[in-house]
C-alpha cells in the first residue's frame, strides 16, 4: 500500500461543478472516492514510481489521467477506443507502461475497477477483454506498491547536468538521443526540469527535437516553444497517443495568472502554425 501520493505535471485545479459537467458529458457517474481523488490531485505523473502486482506480474503505472478542458484529451484519452469496440460504461483513468488501460465502471457496478487488455492490428486496437481488478477505486489504490527508483544518467543530465557533463557523456561514445528510464531523451528531461543550459547545449549539438513541443506544453513553458521551433521542432507533431500539442494546452478558460499563461501558450502555438 502506498502511504501518500505525490504527482508531477498535475492537471488544473477542479471544482465539483467541473466534475458534474464531465459526468454529464460522458453519460455516467463517478464514484465518490474517485471524485475526491480528482479534487485533491487531478492526476499527473506518479512520484515515486508505482506498480500494480497482478496476474503474476508487476505492471508499472506511470501516472493518472487528468480532467482537462472540453475538447482536450486527458480522461477522454481512451474513452472512444472502448466505445468503438462496443464497450461502453467504462472510463479509463490510468494505464500501465505497456498501454493496458485501467477503467472505472461508470454505469452498472459503479466504482468497480477493471483491467483492459487490447488486441491490436497495425497498432490499432481491434478487440478488448476486461478483467475485474478491485471493488472500488480506494481498494485499487491500496493495491499499488512503490517501485524502487533506478539510477538513470540520462535523467540526471537532464535534471541537473551542465554543458561540461554533456560533453563528457558524448565523449564516451553515448548518443545524445538515447532515452532513459522515463523513455525520454536528455533534451526532453531538461525541458521537464527547466534546465536551460542543458537545453541549449543539446540543441547546439544537434539533439532530436521530437516530442519537445509536447514536453514544453505539458510543463507550461511557452518561453521554450519558440526556441524549439527555431531548432526544427514541429508544432503539429502528434504525441504517442495521436494528439497534436495544441490539443494538450490546459485550462485556457481558467481565471487569474494560470489561465493567462495557458492562453498565451495557445496563442503562441497558433501563431507558429499549430492546429488541433
């Protein structure tokens, strides 16, 4: 059992009205314990790493989907996948590292938790099987265990490395575009952690800028977007889930400074040619 949850890259703060509107949109009811989870956290990347010990294996769960503004992905990420497979009444709320969804029943046995395994053809899901996992969202959370964090040089370079550290790393014959334990390059790690010297050092040395706009959007860094575009980043590059960066800009209707920053990000991307 995980005693306390911490998250990075949280979704925008929610109100009960936001959740009520989402329930009307999806035509189902969220259980109370999951509503409280959304109000307290609204998803994000798990810190520490968490896993589900089930069916003879340990399934890593990188994070929980966030409830974003209408038209954005987040909790809507895989909802249509299931509906297209004629499986309705379930809401995917997280996924394993192997992209197996974990869903809440929102129609029949409300609040029960189900593990979804997909069959794919050409990377497109064509069938799905649901397996009962837990009687409630709280019970599911209690099933999660902490996964010890392995040392990762790529993550360290991105988070706190200097240009000299990068030079030494490359001199050893390592690739600047290698990925670490988070499946991210040094450049993407540096964007996530706001390590500006490393970002520039990677760009100057020809690092791939693939997925960097998504990383800047997720971390609310419009100041980095223009520099990344200058370096060749595509403002319309789809994520691994298929959505373009503009689709993932959070909370443009939010009040105050946060909403203003999100609107500035959206406007900048449009000015640079981004499309939904």
